C-alpha cells in the first residue's frame, strides 16, 4: 500500500520524463496501470512518427509526444492526489 501523503508536484513532473522512474512516480499516486498505458501510447506515437518522417526530423518530432503526454497526465493526477489531502475547509 502506498503512503497516503501528498507528493511534490515538481519531482513527480521531472520523474515522468524518465520512463523507469515514472513507473515509481505513477505508483506513488496509485495510477500505475494508467501510467503504463500512457507510456505505451506515447511510445507508439513516437514510433509511428519516426517511421513516417525521415531520420533527422522524425527524432525531434518523436521526442515531443513522448515527453508532453506523460507530463500532462502526471501533473493532472498528482494534483488530484494532492487535493485529497488538502485541509482547505474554509468557514
């Protein structure tokens, strides 16, 4: 079971760029299965871009979805995770 504490959004965002570290980052917010799906989808998009566009340009364009997509979902899910622990009860 994961410790039920808020996570640092900056560290989670940086971790989402590195695939193996991202697995642990997704695990910390209890989204490992969906995180693996997101990593797989971004990998498939990157591979398809590299097969369609010639070498020097394809690599550059393939990096964009493999970084942007995991960062988007990591930030979204980490903010949802942290909102569970906010003590924002206003009177």
